[in-house]
C-alpha cells in the first residue's frame, strides 16, 4: 500500500513528501528542510520506518522546495531529478538564498532530467510525470493512478493556485496546465499541494475561484 508522509518545513511552510510502501523503498519529493532540526525530523522518520531512499525529486526549483537537496543527496547517496527547464531556476537559488536568510544553502546540480510521461518507480508503485508549467517553467507533478493521488505541489492549492509573478512564471500557462493535465484526472484523485492542506480534483473543479471549470470557455 502506498503511503505519503508530509512534513511542513522552513518559513515558507512548504510541504515535503516522503512516498513509500511495504517494500520499504521511498522517494523524497521537494525536501524543504532548512536547518538542523528539520533535517533531523526527516532523517528520524526515515530511520524509524527503516526506509531505503531510492530517489530525490524536485517538482520545481524555487528556494523553499530545494533547501534540503544537498542534505538528502549527501546522506542517502541518491540522484536528483528535475525537469531540464528548471535547471537555471535551481542555479539561481545560490544567488538569492542568503537574502531570505538561508546562508548555509549549497547548490546541488541535477543528475538527470524528467520529461512528460516518464515513469518514476517507488517500490511496487509507479508515478507518471505530468508536465505542468506556469508556476515555474519546468514544473512537474507525479500521478499514481492505482491509488488515485497526484503530488501536484505549486499548481493548484486548496481553493488557490501557485503564484506566477516569479521568474519563469506564466499565469495563462498555469491555468492551461491545471485544466489539461490535472482537471482531466478523475474527481476522486487526491491532490497533495506544496503548501497548505490536501484537496481533491473534483473539489477544486467545483470551488476553486481561480480555475473553476465553469468559469473558463472550453
């Protein structure tokens, strides 16, 4: 059975996810742990559950989602995967991170790149990569059809959407991504956003004031 553990890290209140199942294999998505205490929280959970970290994934590369990248790679010796269009976004973090108070941030380049339609395996479960740009130029989500879940992060939130006023952001593209890649999933699919509480595709289609299905032609 697929299990999803979320941690709320750093001053941006970012959701970090650990995906795992009965095989004890796990994948870490967007480690936002920004200090020793948060890093210990993540490490303790993995140790207490006897998990084996197989992969490190970034849905996109804004500072709050990548602060723990180097810690995870150094600790578990795993590869970092991102979309190629996020490479300059990731590189820029080392320049502006100190302005947000993250003075010990260390840049970590990607080891490989994700593309739309790629499959990511976590134990007995497979996630399909969805290319959902708009919040970031190479933002991706991870959909597991078997368990009806999607790790969508900063695309839709509970009754909101990711901001598009950062470099590489595009509002029209974000709304298009939501409608063509996420709102085409079954209503029952549970959505795990990068900030705030979980929601469902059906709920957001009916109630989200930024992208309600009835408010857009087509």
